[in-house]
């Protein structure tokens, strides 16, 4: 359960509506978008690593079971 809690994303922060300039507002919005995309990419890579490790474990277990059946 702890792992699931760590995977949940926190609620987005409210947008600051008082930037010093339009450029700063657009820049902040783009940076937040990039941060969100990096977080999503990180979670996908973690999921892919989990699948690969799971497949390796399954192959090892199957190899051990198959080897024991032939003995």
C-alpha cells in the first residue's frame, strides 16, 4: 500500500495570476507542463522496469520448475 501512496501524484498547485510579465506567466506554465511530463515519463519507466524484472523472475522460476520435473 505504501508503494501505491508514493505513486499518487499530488494535486496541482494553483496558478499564480499575478506575474510580473506575460513572459514569466508563459514560462512558468511551460515549466510546470514539462515537470508533469517528466513525472509521467518517470512513472512509465518505473512500470517498464517492474514488468521486465517480473518477466525475469517468472523465467527463473519456470526454469527451476522445469529442471526439477525432468530430474
